[in-house]
């Protein structure tokens, strides 16, 4: 992607991506996502459907479609608003993804067959309840890596199975932060209530580098030619168009930001929370404690999501420390880090300085996240997640040689975290 060379006023804000890794793999040449069919993801359902109810659940296959585009396509087809659609998770645009959606159709018949080149309905079944975010077991991935020597497969196979035994660093992947990798910057500006700075970052020429083809629309924004700028943005660029429309009607910077739909603003806040989590995880990886408890940690129970504090006295008593280590080794519990926000439990003792330092890296403090009106609320996220059903093999097709890796991950985990461990971070840089 060609990028504008404008300099960013946020240069001191670090990358939101994890910089350290568990395996410290030697970077391998290779490319992912050269075509959607090279990146397959299948949602693993959490529950069975009853066949009756006001909500029609659909099995959807989308190819090269953004999540918001998918919702708009299905909403138009079913004659409902986007708010009537439920989903368990958002899938990468650059993929062939199978997932479930629910559509609230009380007293209405099932819609006619959908005809769209990149969206296909695989099945349909009624149920009493809307599908909610997070209502999935996980995702199954099958990924083809191109331009890599098939002779590397023994090393890749070894490392993939090592991850299945140790767990994978639970980093947030690049797609969490948007195509410019600036979602956390937008979230930070929202937290600081820097409304004009937010609009300059979203729409302007300054800030994070942007694709060269956006130069005209961003220049129009800086000239206050808001209607001209709208014409350049695609219909799917909902946030940009909403903001420019408000500006063209004389709205203030604050009013303009508020005109952007709340789910989009929440996405940017979540991106900031995710960047802070990655910064905490980075410190634990560097200290070789991502899979060990330190004093003041909050242990995360993978079955059910409960947490409990690991006190210095627990670590000092041999019997309790041994019990913790057994549960840790079995993958039953893991250390955690915060998704900063109101209601979150914070670490203590040795754990708390790491968490506060992660926030400070983004020129923020813990106080920015204590307001009870702050949304989304805070929570804890485990520093590692389980990888199951690992597979690795070499192959060839009409596009040439490839290495195929496949695995299952629990909900909320990113396949790119596994790829970074196996191939090094360089493989991700040109595939965002």
C-alpha cells in the first residue's frame, strides 16, 4: 500500500502491535492474504438452534467483504435495520469466512434467496433469541502462506505443536486497529475529548500515514470543502461520511464526533484498550513471565472467565504455589492483563506497575479509565490462549507452492498472533 508521507503529530504514540514473541522465530519470507481463499475462517457455534422463534439465524459465507458491509447487505436484503441483526464475532475482510448472523423477523416470513457475488447463505434456521457478541466457541483457521520454501515445513510443524502445548500469546492482531493501524490513536483522542484532533486524524492530511489515493478528499477537508470531500468517500465509509455531513451542516467538532454512530466510536475505544493490553503483554513476554504468575497477578479461569488474585503469600507457600503451577501447566488458568475501563480489577504488588506502564506508554493515566460513564467497561483478558487441532503441510496449486497451517482458537483470539510466532512479524507487515 502506497502511503502519504505526511508527518504524524502522534509520533510518540507507540505501535499498537505486540513487538515481542514467545518463540522468537527467525523471520521467514512469505506472504499471506494474497487472495481471500488463502485465508479461511469458520466460526464454531456455541449452542444448537431450536427451529422456532422470532429470530432467523443464517449461516453466511462472505468473501472479501468488511463486517459493516456485510451487515448493510443483509439488512437491505431482509428489509430491516442493522440494529435488528445479531452476530457473534467480526471476521477479517481479506478472507473467506463462514459465520452466523441472526435477523429479528417477528411475524415475518423468511426472506427470499440472496443473490450477491460475495455473500452466500449456507443455511437458515429459526431461534428464540438474538445472536449476541461473544456467543461462539471459537474459530477454525486454515491459512496458506505463499512465497515460502516448503522445506521449512518441519520447523513450522515443530513450532506449531509447541504452541499447542504452551499456549499462544493472546495478542490483538492488526485488524483490531483498522487499515491505517490508528484505531488506538482515534480512541485515545476520544478519551481525551480532543474533538478537533480526532477529526484531523480521521479526515485530514496530518496524523497517521494514509493511502495516496485519499489525498484529494483529505485536502478538501482541510480547505473546509466538506461536501466535496463527501463525494470522494465510498458509501461504506460510514464514519467519514457521517462526520463530513455534520460539518457541512455547521456542527461543532464535538457535535460532529457525536454524529458518528456509537458502535464505531466504541470500536476505537476498544482499539485503545487492546493496544494497552498488547503493551502489557509485551512486557511480560520480554520478562519471560507471560505464562507465569507474579505477585499481585489476577489469574484467569479459561472455563467460565472468573478471576482470582495471586497474592505474595500464595506464591511463598510451597503447597499453594505448586497447586497454581499444576493448574497453570494444565492450561486451566493463566495470568491476565486489563482491558482498561471502569469496573476492571487491577493488579497489585509486582503486577500493577506493569499495567500502569502500559497505560503510560500512550500518554494516559489510570484516572482516564475510572469514570463510571466510560464505555466500553473494563475487563480482564488472559495473556495466553489454547491452540488446538494443529496441522501443517506443504502443497502446490495453480498459484504455486505454499505452506498450509490450520488450527482452532477460542473466541477473541487472533490467527495473526499464531502467524507472528511461526513466521516472525515481518510476514504481517504487507498484509494488513
